[in-house]
């Protein structure tokens, strides 16, 4: 029962919530911007996820994300604020004012400098190193799942697919369903095998999206052919906007066919820090 999994500290009374406008459409239903009135008469900006279907199975899957999110406390991971547990169930999160990273990059193409782009990568690497330390695999790392809080700060969101790995379960075997093929590691495409090291592969695709300011990976190749390209050793090209060689080298290390040849998130974070330092000196 989901009520057992979710700390009652997170229960919110619907009367405290005011919906303001539509932010977007999620997998389960609309997402709204709103305000939460707390006991101290404080008002907090929030994002509200709704769930269209109200049957027990859908509700439980919908609330999985809240259950996962309540376990995290990191400056670059969207925070869960609470849930309305009575139907229609709502999930209340910290609001990211500037929305999805991918559209933000596309809309502001002209205004970005390389340093800001590398800062985003470094912030996400720190979030992912934190997730790795908590034994979580995200499974859907992509620029569409990163939100922009302000121009200097991005946050990882969308924990609908994430899973905790345990000792008995050192990888997660996904069931059939819609999967983000263009972002996925070869072992995930071939065997539906998801680990920290497949998250590393996906993260490098996300870095590529950031450095190309929102290009679609393998744009001209149909989903079904992506795995052939990867098995032939073909990888995403060097992003044209003055991407440092050290950064493209890092991406290629993350795209090693053999998962154990890839760096882990601690190493990735360190390498990004040093790339950032070099760029700042230029
Ligand atoms: P789902 O995972 O169910 O598909 P998303 O998390 O992608 O739903 O949310 C749908 C849209 O709502 C996103 O594309 C984004 O524009 C918006 N959104 C979601 N969460 C937030 C948030 N915390 N702050 C701002 N916008 C958000």
C-alpha cells in the first residue's frame, strides 16, 4: 500500500493549494503552476502534477515518483513538497521557473556561453553522483527531464522510471514499454539492462544535447537503426560550438561499449570540474 511507503509528513490538505496555470502535460495528466499556503501564512511557488485515471493501479504507479523523490535532498534534484492523498491525487513539487532545459536551450540559443553549459553538466553530474551513492538508477536521463530554476541552476526531475538497486538486484530489468532508445546504452537496448553505468551512457547523451543546445540525438536515424550504428562503433559527433576536446573525450569514455570501461559519476564530476576550471582560465 502506497500510504505505508510515503511519510505522512508529506500529506498536504487540498485547501492549502491554489492552481494558477498549466505548465505542461505529463505522462499521467496535466502539470500546473500553483501556490501552497503553509500554516505560517507563507506562500510557496509549486508545481502540481495531476493524475487523470483514478484507479488503484494507476494511482500507485503515479505515487511511485513521490516515494522515490522523498528520499532525496540535493541542490540539483527537484524536491518533493508533498502529496494530496485523497482522489484526485496530486503530487506537489518545487517549481522550476524556467521550465524544461531542452526548450530553454533552443529558445535562448544566442545567449549562451560555453561556461554556463559546462556548469549545467557539472550540476547534473553532482546530482547523479548523489543518486549513485543512494543506489538509484534514473533510467531516463535526457535534457527533457532537466528543469531550469534560474539561468545559473538546473535540476534533475522526472523520477517516474527510477529504481533502487539492491544487492540481490544489481541491475533493473525493464518490462516492455516506451523507452528512450536514442539515449540508451547498448546493453539497455539489447537486454533491457539498466545500471549506474547505463545511466552514465545516457548522461553523456544529455551532455551532447546541452552542448548542441537542444539537438535531437541521431536525428536522421530511425529508432530501430540506432543500435546498429552503436554496434558499428558510430557515436554522436563533436558538438560544433567550441566543445573542448577534454569534454568530448569524457563523453566518448561514457560511450564505451563495455559498461565497466565507463567512468562512474564521481569521476565524471571530477573531470567536469577540471574542464570547467580550464575553460574559466581561457
Ligand atoms: P511526466 O514525467 O509525467 O511525463 P513531466 O515531469 O515531464 O511529466 O512534466 C510535464 C511537464 O510539466 C514538463 O515538461 C515541464 O514543462 C512541466 N513541469 C514538471 N515538473 C515541473 C516543475 N517542478 N517545475 C516546472 N515545470 C514542471
